[in-house]
């Protein structure tokens, strides 16, 4: 029977010229193996537990600090990024994945998330909610960067944005949160920070800086000469040795701050002192995006003391996160004047740092039970048992595709499970299960109807109540889906 909406869907498919023009497959393409695109990579294997660990700690941190989850689309109007990040930045000038859709819209894969979060804040009228509105996210971002610099073209960020809070305490809290979050996964960091002023005092600074660099124009690199005409703050980001030398003597933004900005910055430092946050003033840190005001900061991996003591040349420090205040951005995008600030973590960088600090982060091993079976009847019975255990919230594992008991026990050993449940022909007939203690090798026959309570007892003895998960309540559908809405399925 063909339902009405199916028929409509089929007709729609026939009339749609895009559906008819199937992609032609070049024979040369047919013959070769596909690879990930340049600068993109698959995440799997050993890294997965590091990703899960970071995600778990990030979520806990978000909950504790009162952030709500917000996921925005990966595609936005190109103009959103051009307007907020600004021309003259590498991101907008060279690094955006931009294209025109079939409908003629100019769109870009998001290169960062602050612009989209602010767009969402305005679009959903979030200024009517109690302020500040605190949002967090986790997801992929895209920059058409040179992959040889060790950067990926698809990378992931985790971030926190605070909208509607002008207090320097909000700045301090974001830094405290970042130091704690990275600490919770075994990474020791320092905060580097600066203040680049507001619309009142920043123009003065930019004037001083432009003046200074004009005088030293002959000593800076070709790239910086270009930047000088477009966005002088970007010159301070240059890592060329010659430019670094000139930068050392450049005027500093903190010296040009107006009274209000100075007061904000001083209070921020007091809050950081209060919590003993390890920070360093970094007078040339500007994070050259157009929308930053006042506080800008980066979270950098602390150099191991051994390396520092050896007197080795200090490598440029690895920044795991960066952020700042953007008090004018909401208004700039058409919302009411609303102060804001945020931080973004480069997830790949954090994972890399976790890998380096691996000795201090134990791989989480969950105490599970393994279900093993011997023979076809037992396999069916074990399949049922596996489902029943999961329903009861008992963490389980299996290797049903293996026939031999020895092979299955090897898997169980590799998973470091404390107990394996063995179901054989005899157990099926007797309605029993064999519990094998993997450490001592002791086996005990337990009646099927006593099994759950016996396992719960043993697992909670092993590692407290945590071993037994509370089964999730069934999810009730909000409202039936309209078949018209799911034609892509
Ligand atoms: Zn100011
Ligand atoms: Zn330069």
C-alpha cells in the first residue's frame, strides 16, 4: 500500500530536476580509494576516551556555572562573519569556506561561533530573559587554512558565551572556569591577558600604534606592511622574528585606557588574585578580531618546570583557549546595547595536551559485566539476557560474533570486566547463568531470577553506587512528526 504522502514524495522526486541529475561517476574515481579531504581527519581509536572525557567535564562545568546548551547551524550567511570578524583579518580575507547555494544565497561554513551565538541571542529575543544569558556549545568549525601549519581545516571548538553582563567579575569567572576545566582533565595552564580598551579609548591607541609602525615600516615583514593599512592590531599577532623585535617596543594598550576601562581591568585583576588564578599581563595580546573590547585573554599550557629550568629557548606557548569581551557586538548586529564576553577552546589542541599529560589522567574503566555464550541456543538466550541487563541499567559488554568461549574470555579480559556471565546449553535448560569472577577465576551458578539482584550487589560493592546506572526514563515524543517534514528520511 502506498500512503498519500509517499506518493506525493515520489512525484516530487520525479519533478525535481536536481533529483534526476545524478552525479556522473568518472571511471577514474570509481577505481580509486577515497581519502579524507586535505586538512580534515577522522577521530577514532585511543582518542575517543579523551574526547568523551573532555565533553563530560565541559558539560559538568557548564551546568555548575549556569550555562545552557545552544547549537547553531554550521552554515550561516557569509555577511554575518564578514561584518563581525571584519575585513583585514586572515579569517575573512583568506580562510572562509564560502560558496553560493543553488538558491543564490552567499553562505559560509562557520569559522568561529561568537557571531552566530549573538545572532541567535538577538533572533530569539533572549534579552527578554533574565540577564545574563549564558550559552555554551561544542561542534565543528571550518577554516580554509594552510594545513602544513599543523592546523586542520575542520576543527572543533567548545565555548562559553555570556550576554548581558558588564561586570569584571564575569570576565574573571570565565577565566576561573577555564583553568578549572582544563585542570580537571590534568592540564596545568596560565592565563595571559590584556585590555584593549573601548570605543572611547581604543581609537587613541590605534593612532599611537599606527604612528609607531609607520616609523618602523622598513623593519617589518611584507605581510605586516599590508596589515598596517588594513588593521594595525593584526601586526601585533605576527610571529616573524623581525616583527617580534619591533613589537617589543610598541606602545601598549593598557597605557591608553580611559578611566572606565582602567577601573574594569583593575577590578578583574583583583578578582583573579582573590582566587589565586595564575595570570600574566601580556601587553601585546590583542586577538585581532574587530569585535573585541576591553578584556582579551588566552589560556596557555604551563611550561613544564624542568623545561623552564633547563634554560631551553622558550617555544611559543600553546594556547588552548582564547576569548574576550565584545561589548558592542550585539548592538552592532542590530540588537539592543548588550555587553558580552566569551571563550572558545580548540578541542584538538586540548586533546593533544591531554595526550601529553596522559600519565596524570587515568583512562576511565567502567566496571561492566561481559555476556558470553556457547552454542546456538545459548546465543539466543544470551542475546535476551544482554537486553535485560541493559534495561536494568547494568553496564554490559559482549562479543556475540565469536563462537569459542576462550576467544570471548579474551575480549572480556581486554575490557577488564570484573565478571563474565556464561550461558551454555546446560544453563539454558536449567534457567541458570554461570558468573565467573575474572580475577580469581571462581565460577558460581546463579538462578536466572536471582541474577539481577546478585549482579547489582556485586557491582555496587566494587565501586559504590556509581556502577549501576539509573535506567533513563522513556522519552515521550513531543508531537507526532509531520511526514512532509521528514521526506529526507
Ligand atoms: Zn575605554
Ligand atoms: Zn610581520
